[in-house]
C-alpha cells in the first residue's frame, strides 16, 4: 500500500484511528501528557487500541524533560 513508513500523531478519537488504520499507516500516536490540551487518558488509549488492527500504537509525551521523568 504505502511505500514509506507513515506516522499519524495526535489521534484523540476512535473514528480518526480507524480511518488511518484502514488507510494503511504504520504508526498511530496518541497524546497522553496531562498538560496537553488534547490529551487522552491511558484508559481511553487502551480502549481505542483494542479496536485497531494494523498500525503500531504509540503514546506521545511532548515537553517532558527525559532526565526528570
């Protein structure tokens, strides 16, 4: 299908995740950082990921200092 690996980030709804999974993307990234305006809960991420087949599921943390984490 797609010739290069594709990452779609900031997914917050099941509808979007299913659309991109059907399109054949390789990775779906979900914002889970509490301070992010569009963050989803880890429970919501788990529920959405159970409905998705194909892409690898990633959680994104922006603005986190790796040394403090």
